[in-house]
C-alpha cells in the first residue's frame, strides 16, 4: 500500500473538527481539508485527485434537516464508493453515510434524547478482533440523532443502551462509521464540555459529573490508525 492521501470534509459550523482530526493522523500524511458550508465548497471531480481515504466529520447540524451542501455530498459519497475509496464517518458523518447509502429511514432523532459525556460503549467480537479492544470502553459522545439501519453486509462493531449502532464496518463498500467521536482525547473533550456547559445544563446534565469521568482508551490512535491501514 502506498502512503495515504486524505480528504477531510468538515461539516462543523466553526471548523473545530479539522484540527482535531488532523492531530489524530500520523505526521507525513498528505491531507486536504474542506470546510463544507454550501455545496460549492466541494469542487466537482475532487476525487480525481487520487485520494485514498475520505473522512466525514461531526457537526452540530441535524442529519434530519437538509443542508445547502447535502446534494453535492450525496454525489461525492456515491462517487467514492464507485471508486472504492475508504470512507470514515464520525457522528454526523456516520449518519450521513447511512442516509445516503441506505435511505432517509436509516436515521432519526434519538428517542432517549441527548447522549453526552464519556459514555460506555460495548464492543462486539468483530471489533475486538479488528481493534484489539476490551469488551467496553468510555468514549466521547455528543449527539441528538442516530443511525438505525446500516448497509447490507455491514458488521455491527459497538453498541450501548442509548444508541444501538455505535460503530460499524462494511468491507464491500469500504466504510467505517462511529457514533462516538474518536478524535477527542481527555483534554480536548473536556475543554469542549466546558465550552458547552449552558447546553448541558439546559438538558439536565451536570458538568462536574461529566468531567469526573475519563476515556479508558486511546481512541485517536486505535480508530484512525486502523482506518488508514485499509486500502
């Protein structure tokens, strides 16, 4: 396998996802990041630039509402599948992949409401083999929407009682999706929670209780290294 060349599509409104994801990727790898605000921010034919991997970021936007860029991203996701380029979706990006490749019925608002904090995720046997993780880990969560159906021949990798589909992989379509955010380490994750304190309290969460927990694995190394090892 040659050296990866990564396209990051950053759907966050204030571009905070790009530096988080870039800092989780090993040095020396070529990266192009596009902050997606409107469809025209994604040049037509961009996948002809020999990208080996595409990462779809998280966002404060809801997957249940069409954005100005949605139609162009739909075309890009389908084109990447046609070109057999590996794609990783994180939270909003994970939901977006399934909305495009399964249908609108694959995503919804979470019936249990806001999932936020360092929350426990249970990894199934397939994930333990792929990632060498133990049965359960505490990982960074911040979402109101979820995926309820993944593409045919996908493997469910992780779950919990709040959001059933926490991660999946599909080797035929070359997809890796995570509902949790592997790009956050403890310091960056807690900094975001402090910044988001008013929203947390509005939904009945206590910041100090959230900060008392901590991640139990190096999710940045585990998931990004695995993703970039795929070709």
